[in-house]
């Protein structure tokens, strides 16, 4: 189980939605042993303790987090988080949304299992590195007033080591583990570099538990160019928050979810005339072009699919050089014919009816 990441030139796989491009050399992973060269400690920056969190309620903790960008927010603020868009983060920071992570779902919530397993991950780290760690029960703030929007909650501080000063503990399930296939994911790198920026420290260890049975330890060293890029993008995001201006949405489900909450109900019979808006008209032209292209691709896809079905014929599986196709019949199932039931017993509709809330539909009316 003791798997320490060695030096690697492989760039961590970037999230599909990335809008910030970082150079591949920014993450330096090396074996955690005494052969590492000593790292010069940075004493020019000492993080401010914004508030102690030991006795802080979760509600108060969330309110303090709204005062700036935390390390777990950093990747979303830079537009590279795989699950959280800039727009949804903006909605959370401006009080329009709450986090969709529900701690009460103890059998499912990633946050619940992450918090539960974190001490075990930290214990594993101490045993396999010999480093001692301690909790930092505080929300930390960048000491530079110009960067006061940068906050950080550290999992642990590493004590008595000149090589590394911060420990970030991670847990990843079946789906999340795929992001660690090529090393530290870019969004986690962004999170840790944010922590190093706030604290002024030089290096951090990331100890990740994959699928509950495999642990890996990576070392991430401070990179000033990357930190400068992160600060630039976070500053821009925080301007969106301070001016109450929504950032441009991306293609993600997170952005779609945010837009539904941001504009849930249209004004009846309202209309906006965008014919004189060149930018809006260009977007509409792109939409029509993409729609036609998608329709063409769908037709090509179906044509190839039908040709393959004729080759498979009465067989259930076809095997090819690069994979296989299954074309099996599903089992018969029994369903309720609700229309027939209501027709035979109309009184049941009044007795068991339930109102389904309507949602906004995005429809192209004419070309």
C-alpha cells in the first residue's frame, strides 16, 4: 500500500472545461525521502488567522468562507474545476445558492466520507513518511491587503520538516480515482498552490486514498509563475463577486444548474429585442450552426450504426479489433398503464394527484 510517487515529467490530465492553461512543469512530484534537496523556507509571508474554527459552527464557517476564495474554491475561480463552474461558485459566494453537498446523506456524500477518512489518511501519511502533522484550526488569510480575498483552510501542517510544510489529504472513489491516473489532477494542484500562496510555504505533500485501498503521496513545490497566474484569475473572479456581475457560463452541468436557479421564472409575455446586439446575433448564428452540425453528425452516426446492425444480424455480440458491440434484447417488464387506470377510475386522479413544477424550456422558434 506504500506507494510514493516518483519524479515524473507527465503532465497531470487537465479538466475538459479548463480555461486556464498552466505549463507542464508546474507540478514537481518526487519520492518523499531524505535524498530530496533541502528547500529554502520563505519567511517573507505569514498568513493571518482570520478566525479560529475549533468552536465555529458550520453556518458561521460558511459565512466566513463567503468573504473570500478558499483553497477548495481556487480551481473553480480559475475555471478548471471538473465539477464546479465559475458561475455556480459565483452564485454560492453571492448568496444565491448553497453548496449542493449534503452532509446528511451519510451513505453517499463525498464530503461525509472525506471528513470521516481524513484522520486515517493523515495517520497513514505519518507512519509512511515519519513526518508529524498537526491541525490548523483556523481560516487563514493572505497577509497582503491587496490579496485579502485569498483564504485557506489547511488539512494539516507538517511540523519539524524543512522539506515540506503542508499536508493535503484526499479521498477518491471509483469515478474520482480516474482523475489521478496520470498524477495530481490540475484542479488539486491549483488548490495546493493557492495554499502555498496564502501561507508563504514552499512545499506540500498530497496524500490520496484511492478507492479505499490504495494510497499515494505526492510532493508539490511552490511555483511562483503558477501562483501569479492563479492570483490573476482569482482577482478577476472576485471582481465579479464584488460587482455582483455573473461570469460567462461554460458548457458544464454545473453552469446549467446555476442558470436554472439564477433565472428560474420568466416574466409573463416579456420579450427582449437583441437584433441590434452584434455579439448576441453572433452567438445565435453559432447556435444555429452547431445545431445543424449536430444533426448532420447524428445522421452519420445512425447510418453507420444501422450498417453495423445488418452485419451483426441475429447475433448478440460483435467483436472488432478495437472493441466490441452488444446488441441484446432486454428482459420483458410490466408497467402501469396510467392512462387506462385514470380512464377506468377518474376519482384516483383527484385523490393521488401531485403538482409537478414546470421548468424553462430553451426552444428555437424560427430560423
